[in-house]
C-alpha cells in the first residue's frame, strides 16, 4: 500500500480542521506541532469571529441613570453598557464602536437631565439619548439641540407631545385605567379607587384626567398626595378606609407600599392593593417578604421569569457580568436602548450618522421585542394617549404578585390602558 506524503496528509488534516472547528491556528507549524494543547488533544477555544472588531471614533449615545441620591438603580447603566458591548462584539455600526455616555441624574435635582444633555452634547458629541425615569426639563434642551430622545414612558407633562421625544408606552394614567377596568370587570373594584402618589412627577393634569375617567365608569376616585419621606401611612390608610375605598394604587417606593399594607393590617382593612413600576422589582418583593401577595400591577413588560425574557437574560449574562436583579430600570434601559440602536442601524449607508439622521430614523422606527406586549411604531404617532401624543402603544400586562414572582392575573393577553381615556 502506498503511503501518503506527510506534507499532503498534514494539508488535508488542516482543511478538515478548518471546516469543522474554524481554528486556523491548529494548522500552523509542522505536522508534529502541539502548541495548541497537550499532545494528542486540542484546546476548547471559542470559534474565531469572522467579524472584524470595530475601529475608529465611537458613535456616542447618551442615557440618564439614577446612580446616586435617594433613588438608585445601577441596573440602568449595566444594561446600556451590555447593549453596547454586544453591538461591538458583532462589529459595531458601520465598523465603528458604539458607546453609551451615562449621566447620573437624581430625582431631587430637576436640572440634572437638561444639564446632562447640554454637557454631553457639547463635550462628548453625543448624538441621541435613551432615557430612564427622570425627564423633568428634558424637552426644551432636546428641542434646542434638535436631538432624539428614546424615552421609556413620559413622566413630565410636556414630554409626550414633543417631536423630539419618543415614548415607548403611555404614562402612569394608562396603568391605573387598565387596572381599574380589569378590577371592575372582575368584580374586584366595586366602590372606590384610591390613588396614593408623590405630586413631584405626577401632575395636576394627570389627577384631573383620572377623576374624569372614574366618573365615566361610575367609581369613586380619591387621590391622596404624600411625601416620599412620610413617616407613617396610618393617617392615609384611615382616610382611604373612611372613604370606603376597596382598591388602592401606589406609585411610591417599597417603604410606601410596605407602610400602606402594614397600616391596613393594623386597622383590619383589606383593600385590593395595586401598583406599577414600583412593584416590578425583585428586590422590592423580597423586602416585602410576602406582604404584597395578591397585589396587582399593570406593566408593559412580561414577568421576568417568562420565556420571552431569554434574549434579555442572555445579553446580561454574556455582557453584563451576570449579576443583576430585575426591576423597571432594566426594562426601561433595555427597550429604549435597543430601540435607539435599531434606529441608528436603519440609517441608509449613504447617509452620515448625525443627530438629524438619528432623529429622522426614530420618526420611522418600528420596534418589536418579545418582552413587550405590542410592536412600537413611531411612524403612526400620534398614538392613543392624549397627554403623550408620541407614545404609539398603550398595551399592558395585568399581573399578580405571588412571593417574589408574578403570574398573569387572567391570561397573557395584553390590555389597552388609555385608548378610551
């Protein structure tokens, strides 16, 4: 039998290795080379990427995160940084790296958002923003700089109507209306609805619109403003009890909802408690230690243990370090950050990526995410919210708290919050 030429045998072996393992390094050197591992073995290497790493001047985008002060959500920065790392691992945008410049904004400093925009646009040449929670004072400086703002949902009254701000869903009013409609249809809400709120981010106009809504469905509505530092919830709960309120909605932090629940237990009062983003938080539910079981919430993201969250989990595990807890800051940063990236990528290749071209791209953006209840299409605004004209979707999920998890209150079918409001 003829013996194959050793050089030819080595070349054929290399071809096989290239096809099956995409490991070019295995074929460098002589037939006896074992530099890739111990003799007779190969190393378990990650397949080499065919996408060259991005180079050149980064495309800088901005975001606002609550990193200090009385309300802190570091997950916001974790998410946008993970999004940028993933994009860059896939080659960036037009071969350029993407970078999120993060501003630390605080609830107690209204000027922190406009100061962030002015500073980063001038110094860092930021081209657009993905918002998060705090948006007071955002509109004038956004319009002055003619820059796009991908906003999770509007807090400040003027945000939704601005041509530069793109809100992915309607404001808190929609969540309240969705929950009240569901509870009334299910026989949970019969007499009165109580709204305990911080008048800082919640405007008088929102309260007036809710008052009108509850009149249309024939339910008493009582709104009680409180301070986030209020020591005792007993007077608030006593007032709700005297008004014969059978459903209580709160938008405050864990100390507020805990205080309300504990005060109600002490008074022997058992209304249906409800909330929104304040209850979409694994740490908060852990703090409540089962006291919020049975509470309802309306939110535009599915339960965090839903299979639809796999893409979000995979990204955070791979590029965010894998250490995080789910809360609304994660959801805000996830879809506003990804939506902004998608808009940037949609700009035609013969068009320079600038503030104006990103703003134009946001105005035609269609964004889908398995965690969201509906496709967001900014080309079809104005949407269903009268106080948020550029919020194209008011679809929400109604969920019920069970320990540190959620279940769909009835089913996974989204409901409309403000279509008729």
